[in-house]
């Protein structure tokens, strides 16, 4: 049988000058930090055990090495004055030239946080981090604290001392240039789920809200909301999960709720209500905040709270303040109180029907409002009320706020 051979002409050496190249690398030195708290109970019994005798903590791991705290009730050595207690941190595992930063803290047990701290952290060290040459090497203080002062201090409570040790092991590594360059697009999970909602494919549950039907997917709802999870899969789940009737919520609000659950973003407020009115956008944000709280959607609740903070206005602030009180939105509540308490706003807000709703639904908030007003100054508020013209109510669609108006 014959053989088949391939012949290829070898490339000729290039006569042009070689292309220049440039590479780089970076060395990074950081600390791997960890801490350990060591309690010494029965100090009075440990005292008198003898100079050079110690109580050791259990070993703990930081930066790939084991460490231990050593406490000497009668001092480490007589020549360094045995009237002091000594405290050290020791390398408890095999290691050579281990460089580290240390902090030894004797904790104040009175609650005043007057701890006794010796630390390498947060300051410039002339010789750099401390180096431990071998297993058993120590860093600490032979004269850490005078014994007579320790025994009459707040560091000793119920015959117990509490010591905290922080260790920062110095580690270095070199980062070379990347040999690849791949552009990773942002997550599009929300877009895929959003399109699933829009298509209705695979929907296995329906909600009836104010006469309108909304199909959805049980697993998506359960993954996003613990309330839906309990309602659809919990031991007390609804008997009829094919079509669940949602009370006390309007259809546009529930539609926006589903939009957030699937898309992970709030819908366009103006598009949702079909209006460019700032009042209408605030109104829907109020309803969405209540819905987010109802279904335990914390991120949605915070987004609505931020939008309401941005949109505080004379004609809506009272109802927003009531909402903040009812749903424990502390930041929003503070913003509303400060806005209402301003001399140029107070009188106008008090004339809105929303303020009447606030008085009826959250009378306790009025006391806090008075405190804010008092800080600004009673005289300036009165003077402002007589000198300034009455502020406009920013629109004609206030409609009375004793109850929440319906969204169109």
C-alpha cells in the first residue's frame, strides 16, 4: 500500500521589524483579618498561680495560621515587675517569618466603652508589621495593666475579664494581565420574566381585582413574595388557587405590583395613570407603597418611599405622612414632617382635606409635628402665617382625602 505525503512550503523569515508589545502586572499586599474574644472567669482563683504561669485561650485561625491568647495573672517575668498582669498573642501553628498586625483589647464591662486598647491597626508603623519567626513567637505587653488598678476597674466584673484580640496576617499576591477580554452584558432575567408575564404562557393562577382578571405564575410569585408563597403553597393556602379575589386594592395598582414582581422595576407612573399630573403620580406611588408592604416586597417599598420623598407637595404631604406612619416608613415620615413644619408650608397644609384625614387616622403624628414646629420657632411660624399669601394647592384634583380616591 502506498503512502500519501503532504508538502508545505515553510514560511520565510519576516524582514520587517518585530511588533512591539507591552505587558504589566500588579503586586497587592493586604491583611487577612480575624478576631477572637477570650473570657477569663474566676480571676480571683487564677491570681497567685505564679510569675510566668499563664492562662491560654483556645486556638483560632486567621490567615491560614493558628493563634492563641496568653494571659499571665502574676506577670510574665519577675524582672519586669510582677505587680503587672501580662497579655500576649502567640503563633500557635508552624510558620516562619509570619508578618502580622495585632490589637489587644481589655473590654470595659460597664457599658461606657472605655476599653484599654493596644493596636497596630490604623497607624503608621516605623518598622512595618510585626514578624513572628517561628511557632510560639509572641507579641504583647509584659506590663499590660497594673494589677491593683485592674482589680478596682470596670474591666473586672463578676470576677470575669473579657479580652478581644484582632489579628491581620499580611498576604501578598501578584496579578498579571488578563489573557482574555469578554464583554458580559447586564442581567436580563427581569426582561425574560416580564415577557413571560406579558405573554401569559404557562400561567397557572388568576387574580380577580376590582372586576379585572390578571393571570400569573405561582412559582414566580412565591419566589418573590413570602406572602404569595404562604397564600399559594403554605399550610393555610387559599382553597381556590385557580382564581383568587383580591380585596381592598384597585386594578391598576395590582397590575403595577405584578409588573415589579416580574420586571424588578416600577412601571412608568404617568403611563400607568394616563396623566402627567404630579399629583396623580404621587397618588399611585402611595397606593404602590401600601401594596408593597402588604406583600412584603421590601425593595419595591423602598423605591416607592424614595419617589414619595422626591414628590412631597402641599396638597399631598398630609396623606403621604399618614401613609408613612401606617407603614413604618421612618425616612419618609421625617421628610414630610420637616416639610410641613416650614413656616411657608404649615398654614397651607393645614387647610387641605388631607390634613383632616391625617388628624383622624394618625392623631399621634400631630404631637411630633408640633415638636418640629417648635424647633423652627413659634414666632416665625405665626409671622409667616400673617405676612405670606396663602400657598396654592398645586392642582384642582385633590378630591378630598378622608379616604383614598380611586385610580382611574
